C-alpha cells in the first residue's frame, strides 16, 4: 500500500498534478480545518460561536462552506436558513464544484505568504468567498435557474466587490488574491491553476454579442489592475504585469507589460500562477 498522505502532502501533490481533488483529499483538508477551529476556540473565546456555527457543527467541507457563504450573502430578502440549505445542496450534489473548492483552498494556502492555514481561507478571504459563490451560481446556471443565479451573483458583487457572470467557465486551483474589483465576463474561460490579483478585468471590447471575452490558460498570473479585453487567449504559463492593458493574444511562457501590452520576456522554466512573482 502507498503511504498515507497528510494535508501538506496533499497540497504539494495538488501543486504539481492538480486536479481534480479526490474525496479523501477534501476530507484531509477538512480535518485540518476542524483542528484549527478547535485551536481558535481555545485561544479566542469571542470567536467560539462563529467557529461552532460555521465549522465545528458541520460534518464536512460542503456544509461548512455553505454556512460561511450563507452568513456573508444573506440579507432581508435572502434569509440565511434557506440560503444555507440551497448552498449545502449545491455543494453536496455538485461533486465537481466541491472538488474545485477544495483545490482553490489548497491553492490560496500554497500561494499566499500571508495565509496561516486553510481555516483562514475559508473564514476570512473574500476572494475565495466570491469564487465559491460563483461556483454555486454556475451550477444554478447550468440547471437553467438563471434568475436565482443572477440574484446571487449580484449579491456577491455587492458584498465582495467581485463581479462574475454565472455563465463564465472557471477551472480549479484558482486564486483571487484580495479580490476587490475583479470583473469576469459571460464568455470568459479560466483554466486550472490561475492566479488573479485585485482590480483585474476580463471583459469585452464593446457591445458585440457571442463569444467575446478572454480565454486564460493554465498556470497564468494576472497582476493587479490588468485589463484583458476581447476574445483573445493568454497562453499557458504566461504573466500579465500589473496595470497592463491586453488587446492582442499573449503567447505561452512569456511576460507582457504596458499599455497596450507587449512581450517583454520569455520564460520556459516557471509557473507564474504558483510563484506569484510580481516583477517583470
């Protein structure tokens, strides 16, 4: 038999092989989250109720994630109990969405040097919350429940300052660092293992219809404030420097910078999304 994996080994394997996440891997991440929540309760009495309601009373990542999102998204006309029931059902029944959420958790912990543990990602990082809300709205969209998908997407935009169309297609192991100001259009495609920083726009160039938004391939990092406009491809393992405006396709394994963006460097031996190196 192969040796048992701990949470750290799972993270390293996800970083290398990526996805999707198996049930046993999600279970290991969940065990680490529960242990961290128990430790927080012992250290911080003020947070005990929060830990109990959103983590410790649940038996897995799906209901805990639903509890966190329902608490953040609920309002007068979207009450928390039915919202929790809906989200729990979606993340329990949609195996892919839960696997992607687990991979996102691992990605944020691995790539963010300010992140102490997976519990912090689950409880406190609104970029993660916005992405998981999108996963719920995307599941609703595929079920033909567009009105509810739009309602939750709009609520997420108000709460998290992240605007993602429910029809966009986003892979696993994705990190929204900080998250504020990210805009992702309807026909956008983001593959696995991509990192976006704050104020990134993946948009169209006007009022055209049809397939009109960017295609972001695996391993890409998009720096803060970058704008990528139109149905263009950013090739695998490439980097878009902060503040750039990208109007033409980006080749694989290169860095683009400027307004308009141009290729400033090629790199065949790096994965920008995991290295998170902001220099050009």
